[in-house]
């Protein structure tokens, strides 16, 4: 796993030159949410696709 500094640097390189501060903040927010989700999966595990379908069936049917 890369360091936060490396991740942010890579993210900034991928953005266009006309990006504003609000866009950068949004991308940082999304990056943090993704990283937290991945960490949570490592700790708590995740549902299989079939298990998720079973759990959501009552709302989707």
C-alpha cells in the first residue's frame, strides 16, 4: 500500500490543470472513503454477492 502522500500526489497528477479547490477536496473525500471501506473489509470481512442479494431481496422484489 502506498503512503497517503503518494496517493494524493498521484490523484493530483490525474486531475486536469483547470481543477479548483472544491474539486480537489471532493476527490480527497472520495479517496478517504474508499480507503476506509477497504480497511473495514480487511477487519470485518465482506458479504458475497449472493449474500448481498439475499439481504437486499426484500427491498428489490
